[in-house]
C-alpha cells in the first residue's frame, strides 16, 4: 500500500509543479518587505513616522467550494478550478511616538452577492478595530474592540481611507491574494514532498 501511495504522491507533485504559476513568490507593490515563517507571512512597510505591518496565515485560507455538483459533471480532462487563498489579515499601524498600536482585523467576504449597490467597490472589509499596547505579543481581551457590524458608515469609510492612505487598498488586497495563493501552493507541494519521504521511510 505504501509503495502505491508514494507513487501517487510523486505523480501528484509533478502535476502540482506543472500548474505552479510562480517559481518565486510574487512581490507586493508599494515597497512592502516580506517575511515568511512557515504558514505565517508578514508584510512590513515604513512611512513617515509610522510602521505598518500586515500579517496573515495561509492555513484554512482556501474557502470551501460551494458547488460540489459542478465538479462531478466535469470532463476528466478539464482543469480543476484554480484554488484561491483569501486569508484574513491583520493590519497594525504603529506610530513612532505612541505606546499604542491600532489593530484592524480585515477579511475577504466569502460572497460578494447580496451586497449589490452597497460597498461592492471594496474587495475586503474591516471586521474589528482595537488598540493594543505596542510591542506586546499577547493582546488583551480587556481592551475595547470595536466590531464594525453596527458601525456608522461614515466612520467605517474613514477607516478604509485611513488604510488606503497607508497602502492597504484594493490593489494591495488583490496582490495579497496572489501572494497568499502562491505561498499556499508552495507549502502544499512541500507538504506532499514531506509526506512522500515519510511514507517511503522504513
């Protein structure tokens, strides 16, 4: 059984490498520095007196495909639909002269349907906003967290503009999807390779 499994994995790795779009990770425009630790990626950008970091994790970032039936009708030679990774991402804005960090928790809405006419111009939304002490890795639950569900639209728009002024806009969000998808695919191939050596290991 293990031999067959290893053979299957070899073929699978070949296939995945064939469809791999990026041999190296795509860049995000706007002078963002990328750091990757396993499945977590961090983009950092410094502008006048501020440091902006965007963190995301590719785990569980591929939305489940809702249309199971369409897959069964597929012709065997058709390409599978491209999987896209749309991770939640956290934007932290740190001003040099304050001890607080503004934290904005953003995500890609799963379906843009039903929002027609409202805010379809934005491909991501801000879910929560809070202040956290700068430099502390553990965020406190006791800090007030603003949930945007019940938020005044004008305030929400200002928050979106605030992010856009710092380079976190639709273009950025598009490029983040591209980067995250490439990263996810790279990790997936690596996982298959690790699994193959694990299975072959006697």
